[in-house]
């Protein structure tokens, strides 16, 4: 009997991994599948989800009856990313905030219309720094036993809130880790977000001009106040991308004017909720759309990467790639950041990491001419 149940569970897990499901399979919820994988060690790693099919990749009501907002309960994990928090609160992601990379990619494509390559780029990057390659699970917030048995240290498996990995300094609505909880929404900082929109945005919205000013303000503020500020690769890229994202993805796709109202910003950042009747972007959003906006922000207030050696003592780091060097940042992630946590992986762990590195490069190379690098050999 036990054997049969195990066989059945294994079959269901195989099916679930082979066909990443939007909903439950044979009565087992995605969450139960995750729990099962947690108990049973090395998980099979499904291929990345495909782009949304033509004809199903357009404008769509996404705050719909199938995805009701339910506020996070005491055991549900939320973290530094307002988009993933919101997708979890609407059930596009498992509501407990622990998910597989393929679930996260599907969620951001379905819920916000991220382009497939862009979704894979963000997700595999984060997963390699913050996820558990053995169980194929990642927390969208703090570290949790729900991601299963950790691989050996110095691997962190810290979840998206882990400071100094993907999470970093100068966030728009979160304090630097030096000052407190780097993952939690901060109302004082959000008031600064509103002030910037009022001063610099069209009609008081958070638009690309407001984004350029806020991004620079947050950097200057950290330079002046945070003795341990780190603003180098890879954080520089996420910092600038994340300043742009709200002007795109948090704006209702029917209007799609790149002007985020304060009301909609309040919904996503603070309430972790889509506005009533919210429609996603009218077409998948790729690097071709985001890159020029990131450059616009940079050109308004150029900077060089560096770290503080004490307050207001910003020391440039010429060896770290600048924001304009996308392939350099890719190589820095793969050759420095990831081996920092996995110096000499072997066996199933190495296989799992290499597989995710391959998925990551697939996304990197889709719209950028980078050369693949192999920190652990090619096999
Ligand atoms: C697979 C997809 C994604 C992953 C893994 C991810 C991960 C993260 C992480 C780790 C942070 C914290 C960085 C920090 O501030 O220190 C973050 C912040 C942020 N993310 Fe995401 N994210 C994803 C997709 C998105 C999307 C689609 C949006 C669309 C709006 C978005 C918007 C933001 C914003 C605005 C912030 C900055 C919050 C702030 O500075 O106050 N993210 N994300
Ligand atoms: C929110 O941020 C402000 C400004 O950085 C800071 O003074 C305040 O202590 C933060 N609040 C919390 C609860 O961390
Ligand atoms: C400016 O914002 C108000 C609401 O805050 C809105 O009613 C009005 O249509 C907006 N004007 C323009 C030109 O977008
Ligand atoms: C990126 O998106 C734009 C706008 O939807 C589209 O025209 C373009 O073909 C896309 N580029 C790639 C490489 O997918
Ligand atoms: C891509 O990079 C290769 C190798 O550096 C180079 O030979 C090629 O011309 C580049 N292609 C484009 C389109 O930039």
C-alpha cells in the first residue's frame, strides 16, 4: 500500500514536472507537490516554460475571479519584490510564497505579460543566487525550511530577501539592510516615491522622469548615510531595471501610457494587490522595450559602480562591470557570484546548477550578443 502510494505520488510528480501546470493535477495542488519534493531530495528540473502561445499573449483581465486577492496569512512568505508578492496574493504563485522557477516564470508571463526571455533572465538569475538547486524551490522572501534540505555551505539558499545577492542597497521602498529589514515595505520611503512623482512625473504620476530622479536620489541618499553601501554588479542592473518596471507592468494595459498613478502604486507596493479590474500589458515585454528605458535613467544621472568605506566615502570599483556592460554583468554573476556560494559542486548538485546556468544563458543570449561562460566545466 505504502509502495503503491509512493509510486502514484512519484508518477504525479513526474507528470507535474513534465507539464508545468497552471492548476492542480489529479487533486494534488502545486503546493503539495512542492511539499513532496521537499521531503524527497533531488527534484527533476523541468525545462523553462515556453512563451505564451500567439493569440493568448495579449491584453487580458488578470485581477479576475480565478485569481482573487487573499492577503498573506501568518505562514505565507512575502519579500522585497512587489510584483512577486502581488502574484502570490492572487494565486498566480503558490500563496505561501515558495515556488519552482518554472512556476515563477509562468506567473510573471501570465499575470503581468513579461516576455519569456525576460522572465527567464530574472528568474534563473535569482534562483541561482537564492534558490535550492536540489529541490528546485525558492522562497520569494526570507529563508525557510520549506525549500528543503540545503546543499552544503557556503550555499545560502536564502530566498529573495537574502541581502547582498539579488537583493541589494538603494531600493525605492525598502531600507538598506544596514538600517533594518531590507525586504519590508517602508511607508516613509513610499512618501518619497510620491513626492518624486509629484515633482517630476507627468500629472503627478510615476513615469520615466520620476523614475530617473528617484533612482538617483536613493543612490545619493545611501552614499551619504549608509557606511556599508554596496552598489556594484549585479545589483546595479536590478536597481535600474526595477526603477523602470513599475512604469510598465503596474500600469493598466488598456491605457499603457507608462504613467503609474499613485493609487495603482499603493496597490502593488503596499497592499500587494492588483487594482480592481486590472489588465496586464498588451504584448509580452522584452529587453528591446526595457533596455532603452534603463539607458534613459542612466543618462539623466550617470554613475560608476562603487562601495562606501564609511558614510559619504564612495570608492569606485573599476574592476566591476558598469551598467552598460550587460555581458560583463552576466559573466560576473556566473564566474564570481555563483561560485561564491558553490565553489566546487559535484554530482547531482553540479548537474542541477549547470542546467540552471544553461537556462540562464538561453535568456541572456536571446537579445544580447554574449558568449557563454562555464564556471564548473562544460559537462
Ligand atoms: C522572475 C521575476 C522576478 C524576480 C526573481 C524578482 C526579484 C526581485 C528582487 C530579489 C527584488 C529585490 C531587489 C532589491 O530591491 O533589493 C525585486 C525588487 C523589485 N521588483 Fe522584482 N522580481 C521579478 C519580477 C519583477 C517584475 C515583473 C516586476 C514588475 C513590476 C518587478 C518589480 C520590482 C520592483 C519595482 C522592485 C523594487 C522594489 C523597491 O526598490 O522598492 N519584479 N525583485
Ligand atoms: C522607514 O524608512 C525611514 C527612512 O529611511 C526610517 O527612518 C524608518 O526607520 C523606516 N521605518 C522602519 C519601520 O524601518
Ligand atoms: C491627471 O490626473 C487626474 C487624476 O489624478 C486625471 O483625472 C486626469 O485625467 C489626468 N490628466 C491627464 C492629462 O492625464
Ligand atoms: C520585443 O517586443 C517588441 C514589441 O512587442 C517586438 O516588436 C519585438 O519583435 C520583440 N523582440 C524580440 C527579440 O522578441
Ligand atoms: C556577436 O559577437 C561575436 C563575437 O564577439 C561577433 O563576431 C559578432 O559580430 C557579434 N554579432 C553582433 C550582431 O553583434
